[in-house]
């Protein structure tokens, strides 16, 4: 007897959930999901989103992944992906993040948008996004993979909630009128040493391109972005592995700095 798609989704969602809770990695899921079955991979992601909501967690926004064309080429895809952000994943600037709760974390600096209006159109323009955004913040996303040694392809990361784990928001809200998102330069350092550099246009040419893609995608799925949602728009430079306790400081032109601090 062959497993139905529903059985496959339930099995893989449980495997990923258990990997996250026990902090023990699993083999890639692409053996069980055809390598090009994106819909099935998102169904696995959604099953774990539903599980978290059922356990009392609160959705606070979405993250956009694979916004670097180089990373897309690496994974053999021509589109970004998205994951769901929960309040339990949010940490304040410089608030200790216990490494013992993560498996193989990496950090990347991003620009976060916080919405003050719903985004419900089928096709969104930059004007729609600018009107809907209350402000931008500097952010560090802590990505983590439940897949052994980050051996991922597109369906693996999609099923695994776009490799989401934690995120840290800066505390200096800036209106988009006061920023040039495309040219905003970013440096991320640890122990005084710069470990990642980039700028806004590394994120699909402009972080608003990523945000528009997400807004359109969420409307098509029947779960539009809403007022109050946080949108992590995607990495501005290379991600960096976190191998020991310490702080990573990301500075983004016009947005100040944000620190992700990891403790033993």
C-alpha cells in the first residue's frame, strides 16, 4: 500500500517537529517528497504551523528566504520561499538566546518591515507596500536546520518552515520615507571582526521586491499579511554560522544596530 499525500505530510511534519524539540537532526525530506513538489513541502510546513497554533502559539508575521540569487542558483530554484514567525521565536536586542535550544544555527542581517495596514490585493505595487508599512527595523534572523548538516534543497527548507528558528528586532523604527532600502549598507561583526557585508539590493534587487512577492503569495493562499505583521524581507549579506557563545552586531545604514547574543 502506498502512503497518501496526507500520510506523507503528517509523517514528515512529525519528524521535523520532533527534530526541533529533541534537537536531533534528521535526513533530508526530499526522499519522501518529490524534489519539485513545492505544494507538498508547504503542506508539511503548514501542518507544523497548525500544530503550534493548536498548542497556543501566536503568529506574528512571515519571513522570506532564498532572496539571494546566488543561493537560489545553489539550490536550483528561481523563486524565494517563506516561513511563519511566532511570538515564541522573537528575542529583544541583546536578550540572551540559549544555544542549548538550537541545533546548528546561523545568523543573517535583514531589514524587517512592520505593517500598519492589511495587504489584500492580488498584485501589490511598491506604493501599496510603502503605504502599508508603519516602519522598518534592523533585524537579525537566526536560521537553523532540522536537516542533518544543512544538506538541503528547496523542498527541504520549505517543509522545515524555511529553516526559521529565532529573530531579533532592533529598537529604532524608521519610516520608509527616510530610507533608501536598495543602497542601505550592512555590516555584521562579532568580537570586533566584520563577518558579513552587504546592502539592500542583495535582497532580490530591493527588499520591497521580496515583500511584494510575499504579499501576493499570501493573498493567493488565502492568508494575507495583516496590520501588525512583521515581515523579515531576506538576507542582505552572507549568513554566518554560530559556533560558540557571543554577540553578533548588525549595523544597517539609516536603521542603527541590532545585537543577537548567544549564551551557553
